[in-house]
């Protein structure tokens, strides 16, 4: 399983020969200007919630690749009504796709499209594939619901927001790592805007002192599980 960070909360996953993009926000992110959204491969696009900084490039990537958009009922059908392929889910539900099993889990945040359309309740995803399991929390506050995840799935990686202001901060993300029982963390949702700039060295030290590994990848950088 290959994981690529495309900036903000945009993640690429290559698993079982399939390409998955999470929350595509490239063209609106100046820090990701070297990434050409038109060359991105995607069999599936997973969307955690409807805010502009998570859906801005959904349509162009979906159109270029004839990709299936996976999200909650409201978001999936919003894009479905525009003619895109979609697969709706909701909290607690799971589905066996050709790349692995996906479960839609709770997040504490808000969700609406830029045009004001209701985006349903925000969520995250647990993906089980190729004997590796990852948790993508989406934009969220720290929540006790995270403790439910390791009751069903032993995680190899948790992708957590750490930028504060709109989501968890570093300290809450460390607690979230405890809740999901995963010590390998990929940070996201930081530095894109002035509200969410962090001190990288301080963040890594706090995780290290807690016995955890925080990875802050450069945009376009990848890791393998």
C-alpha cells in the first residue's frame, strides 16, 4: 500500500492495483501548485465532508478518470445528480470494494457545499486492504467515538489533522492516537492557511515524547506500508 501526501488533507492511496484520492484540494492550494491535477489517477474518490478545501477538485478528477465518488448519502448523491458515478454510505456502514473494505465512521465537524447545499454529517474512513489498515479521520475534533475503531480494526496508520482552529491540535491528535491505538501518524490539515500554521519541530517532539511517530510529508512525497 502506497500513501502519497498532496497537501492539506488530500491523500493518494495505491492498493491492489487501484488508485484512490481522498478529499482532493489541489488547484486552490498555492503550496501544491507543482501538482498537476489533470494527471492524477483515480478509480475512487473518497470525500469526508463537503467543505471547499476537501471537494474543490472532485469533479475534474472524477471526469478525467470516470472515478466513483464515495461519501455520505448527501455528498454522494450531490455529485450523482451531476452525472458522476457514486457510491453512498453512512455512519457505521461498510462496503467491500475491489481494493478492500471501507467503513464510514464518525467525525465531529460541520459540512456544507460552497453553494450552501447541505453536506450531511461529516465522517472519516477506515480502509482495510492488502493486510494493512488505515484510518482517515477527516476534519474532526477529538471524540470518544475514536475508541470504537480498534475494537474492530488493528490500524497500521492513522491520518489525523493537527492544525488546530478548525480541527484537533497536536495535543488532541496525540490523544486521538491513543484512542485508536496507533502510534504511526501521518499529519494533515496544517500550514495551508494562516489559521492552521504549526511548528513542525515542536509537533514532532511532542509525538516523540509520547512514544509515537508523527510524519509530516512534503507535498508529493510518499510512504509505503
